[in-house]
């Protein structure tokens, strides 16, 4: 059972926009920055968003992040078939004193 | 360019030990906190441990506390994970990852991940 809650899957058509949500509590998302990671099968995860809404260099502006209260959201616009991957949210939990992740959301681009 | 190369994985019997290494290059190793994470077959990401940039502070997941030890050698740009009393549920691909900052008192985003090394705990 993951500390952060994500929907197991989401799907949308090419060119559309999709959002992936991540729900937590005051001890994690509510008081710490959220990161988002993209993982293709058989490969290591890659950082997409840090500090809740910042993109590392090289990440297209089609990817965006936001946070409100104890929830965070990853947005992907202009969907491409190459965006099909698993997406994970992560943050620090101040009470548990551990890094916590969501269970991951599998994105399918129909 | 930045590189993290994890090694030391393999097949080990329950109750035995294994030591993983992660060699870093392309960045100033002793500026960054370092993490170990793992991913069991078909499962999501699980954070395992963190060590601060200077090696003085660390955090562990409850699932490994008391069995695993994270350490680093900044003179060799290498991160380690000593895994003792291994259990079948420790079977996973183990990743090392670089923290955006020093890792203490609060870790930041994991800005770069190594390719992973597979650990199988089975009799």
C-alpha cells in the first residue's frame, strides 16, 4: 500500500491533454515539494518535474506540474505515442522520515 | 556526461548478504545526497535509503532498517548498499539515484538515476 495515491491507469488520444493526480497528506505533499518521474518498461525512471512545478532542462513544456493542499497533478499536453509510460509522484514524508512514492499511473495513448 | 553505474547484484539465498556499489562520474559526487531505491518485478518504485552528501546522515525505509546499511566513499565517487539477512521480498532491481541537493535534513528530487542492478533472493 503506497503512502501516496495515484490512479492505476489513464488513457487519452494523441494530441489531447491528460492529467495524473497524486493524493497525500499534510505530512508529505501538504508540506513538501513533489517530484514526478517517467519510466519506460525495462529502463530507469527519469525526473520530469521537481519542486512541484519546475521542469529540468530538456523536459518539453508539454509536461507541467502543480500542487494544491495535499494533492499534486502532472499535466501532459499534446500527447504523443512516445509518452506511453508509467508515471510516479514522490515526496518526503516529514512524519515517517522517508521518501514516499505513489503506486504509479500507466499512461496509454490510444 | 553524468553517469551512475550500479553493480553487485545477483542471485543469493535467503539469510545471506550482498553488497551493491554505484560508481558516479560526470558530476561533483561529494555535493549530492545519494539514494538507493528498488522495484520488485511488476511493481512500483520503493525508496530504500538515503545518505547525505558528507556521509554523516542517513535515512532508511522501515522494510530494510536494521538489515541494510548505506555508505559512501567520496574519495572514490562510490555509493554502497550492504544488504544483510536478505529475504525473498528483497528481490528487485536496485537503482542508485542522485539527490538534487545535499540530501539532509530534507531530500530533494532525484535528478539522475543509474541503470539498476538486479537482486534475486531465492533458495
